């Protein structure tokens, strides 16, 4: 099951501009979060930014999962 999920995501990265754009944004937010999490201590502003990035990243993941679900439904029906 996981393999087909990965294959589907790889297929969408190649064929779906919206999915690819969302995935690229998701990766950028992930990189920004890693940089914040690598710091020994965060300022209050950095904590707010960390929280904001996590919300944005989760929203993107939800959108990507929606595209995956729609793709599956279209190709199963």
C-alpha cells in the first residue's frame, strides 16, 4: 500500500502542476522549520513563526491528500 502511495505521489509530481506546486511549498516550509528547530532557543517571534509554518505545512499536506484522493476516485470509478 505504501509503495503505491509513493508511486501515485511521484506520478502526480510529474503530471499535476498544482500538486507539484503544493509539494514544493511544503518542502520549503519543512526546510524553514528544520532551521528553526536546530536553534537551541527560539525568540517569541521565532516561536510564532514556527507555529505559523507548521499550520501552513499541515494545510498544504491536507490539500495534497485531497488531490491524491480525487485522483484515486477518478481512476477507480
